[in-house]
């Protein structure tokens, strides 16, 4: 019996869909909770080549939702353990682990040769950076889960970007580590990511690009909407890596001395309350604002743009270690 017989027998999928799946190459950024159903269902379905990018370490507090791992994997790099486990699930699927953090300057290296990108990271800085790269290039299946709710959508390529749908950050950006999360909710959203990927790659089903689906476990409510006509923001605050700094940048590190050393030796350590018109901005080519997650940098950029019209970029220093 053919491993893929049950899906090939679907009129909406068939042999043609299986051939397209076997020829596909994707990048999965993050090998945690969302990636667990994503990798298991896509590798199981016979997707030809999967690059999985995550250098974080498997820990015991991951196990309730990151079901791709086993107890023996604790202490191993997630990318490597995930790839190994998926090879055992389906040797037909070629798995390549990438044991390094995603940064704005290495996205092209890892995404330039794939057909689709899945954002399974717990970082809005990573999500925006992936969206910036994929816009007009590649389909991006982006998802997020915090607490009892989550969403998944098909962005970029011939659909609006993540920035277009989410142009502003909330005052507080939650995370699984800070707010908690239930495993089944991650499983639901990750499974939808996998299904959207199948639809985009095989072109046998209705395209999810331009569609967002929401789920809230309180009341078991699904929702969503299409966003095909949403316009891209006029000004997008790009995330960069420290390697992309220039000699004429004014670098402002918003982290305290207790948090971290200065991002560069010539950076100025300031708080958001010190972002005022008194800053010495004459002759500055670009202001680069740095913090751990990017949230303070974003808030400082909004304040700065109120009195300065020059170029602004952001560094999420902690989120270079993204998952």
C-alpha cells in the first residue's frame, strides 16, 4: 500500500497534488509548539524538502505542547532534534536543520531557494522581518498563539503582508513564556498552518493567501476574515541586525546596564523618556533604536517620528535568539 494512498484518493488532491508536494521546498522558522503539527503533518504528507531553523534547546517545560520531541531530546538543539525525528517519521522527506538564530541579514541565505516560508516563531520582530523579505517574493504562512487564543493567515506573494494587517504593535506583546499557553490550541493553529501550506503548494484547494483564521478556546469559537484589499503601510520600521549598522548611524540602546552591554561601543544608552527634540540629530543619516524584543524600540520610534522625519531602524537584540 502506498504511504500517501489516502490523500491521493481525494479528488481535490490526487496524484498531481502529491507530485507537487514531493517537488516542494519550504523553510520552517521555529521548531516549537506551532512547528510540531506543521512538521509532522507536512513530513507525513510527503513534502519533498524541509529546512527547519531553530537553535534553541529542548527543555522540560516545552514538552506539554512541543509534541515533536521526546524526553530523550531534552538538552538537544530543537532544529536538529526535530529534523531527526521527522526523518524517522518519513524517510522520503529530506530534512535540513539550521542551528542558528534568524536575523535580518541571514533571511535571504536561507529563504532564497524555497517555495514557501512558515513563521512558527514566538517573536513579532521575526514575523515582521520574514514578512518584509517575503513580500512580492514568497507565500508566508504566519501564525501566533498566546494564552487561550491564536490566529493563522496566508500573507505576502500576491497577498498583503503581515505589516499591512498588523501595522501597529499592542502596548504589551504577550508570549508563551510570559502568558502561558494550552497545548491543544497550539495544535489547532499549527494544523491550520500545515493545511494552508498544502493548499498553496498543490494549488488543488482554495488559496488561503489573503485569509486570516482565528480561534478562541473560551467558547470554542472560530472566526476570521479576508484581507486581500488591505494596503501596505506608507512607512515601515525595518528590523536590522547589528551587522547592518553604518558609520553615520546614531545608535540608541534602550536597555538598562543591568540588562545588557551596549549593542556597540559608540551607542548611547537612553530611556524612552529621553527621546526628545533635544537629541543631536543634525547630520545623522539614520537613527537605530535597540532593545531586547523590539517593543521599546518601536515605542521610541513612534515618539521620535513625531519630531524627526529621517530614517529609523530597529534592532531586537534579544530576539536575534528568536524562538
